[in-house]
C-alpha cells in the first residue's frame, strides 16, 4: 500500500515522548516505581503515508499510538499534530482536534456497545460533536456503510449478529465519520482470518487514496507491515531502535533486533535468529542499550552507554539506535 506521501509535510511530530504508569505500592513502601511503557521517543509521521510500527508484545506500540492522539497523558515530551501542540490545547480546542484523529481497535466487538444497533454506533460521533442535521447524519452513515463493503441491511443489526470481519468494517466506518486526517490502526487485522485480513487491508488502501488518510499501522505481523508500509519503525522495550523506508528495514536492516524479527517471517531467506533470554522488565530496564542483554554483538560500550537513534552513513532517512549498526551482516 505504497502512498504518495511528501517527506516534507509532517502531520505528527513527537519529541522526547515519555509515558510512565505508576505502580501501586503498599503503604509502607517508600520507593516510587513506574512502568516505562514509552521512554523518550522522537517520531515524525508524514502526511499521506502509512507508517508501520512493529515489535514484540509489551514493547509499548499501543501506548505510543494512544499517546500520539492524547488518549494517554504524557509524562514528558510533546506531540505536535497538524501544527498544534496537543498538550497546550484547552478542552474545547482539543475536542475540535479530535475530529481529525481516530482509532481502529484490535477487537472491534469490545469497542462497541452491545445494546446499540450499528446505526446508533455510527451516529454516536456525530452526536458527540454536534455534527450536521439528522438527515445529513443519516446520509453520511448510509454512505460510509457502503464504502466499507456492507449494506443498509447491516445498519439495523447488533454487534453480536455480525462476523468479526463485518464488525471491523463497522469500526473502520466509525473512524471515518468525522473526516479525519490521521487514523491509528492498532492490530486492526490480527484477530481476523487470513482471507478476511487481505480484504480489510485492501479496503484500508482504497480508503487512504480516496480520503487522503495518514495511517499509523501497529502490528506484530511483519508480513502485513511489509505489504502496506511506506516507512517502518521498530520498537523494543519502550524505545525506537530503528526507523527507515520500507526497503531500508526489510532489505537493509542495521539493528540486530530488526534482523531477528525479519528472520522470523515465514518464508524468509535469511538464517533464523533465535534471541536468548527474556525481554527485561519495563519497570527496571537495563542501562546502556536496552537490547544488550539479548544481543550477541554486545560490547562494554553497549552496557554502559545508551545509543541515540541517529541516521546511519549512506542511508538518508534510515536511523538506528545502535553502537555497531550493520555488524553481524
């Protein structure tokens, strides 16, 4: 799903983004402990592109996505969306900005009120934002339900009467109701059958072209990310360890963790890399490079100094947070 994104048109800009969740301790404990879900991320997402975000479960992908549209409060850092610093906006202004950014959830059924019909589910965003007359809202709902491949018949159904693929199509239609610019797809196809996944991915591609959408596509399935992304970011333990174009990541990976993920893709031509050990706890991440506890190329510098995510030589737009990028090729 390669788009015609313009690299100089930044829609979302995050700088030093941190999201920590405090842990509840017993009353006698004097130590403050936090889960460092997202820990100092710089990220640009360009207008009209699909940015794929990959990494193991628990690395902070979904938390990052929610933080980018102010669903979670920031512990530190900033997010600028379409020129607006979201943290500086008041409640009324933030409500207006929310029309421009929407979310497609992994489990569409859990994101819908089981007591509402599909019509009421799709009308809810209009009512919250006082959008249009009753006739205009109905016309928009009928238009969108057809755009996502369903019919007027489905509008009178309840969520439990639809299949998983149909519910996700309703979720996509709901995300489109207020004409957004930016949509976060959080594992949007992971719960669907393979054949349905392909249909939904193609639907997202068609809608992106028609409505000039920008996607952040979060997934642990690298095969899907390979198919749809213009650029890709790889996360590990709350940090971005590598970013680059589709070809940079899948053909010229520089971080050892990225290489290990790619080697696990079914049908991959690279030798399978089995990482030793477990992912460290985000409550107490290791010093230096967070990947050093599992990296066979680890040196003393990796243990003591945290690498910056910086552009590598010979790869404009291709960045890696590694003291020895490309080692082990």
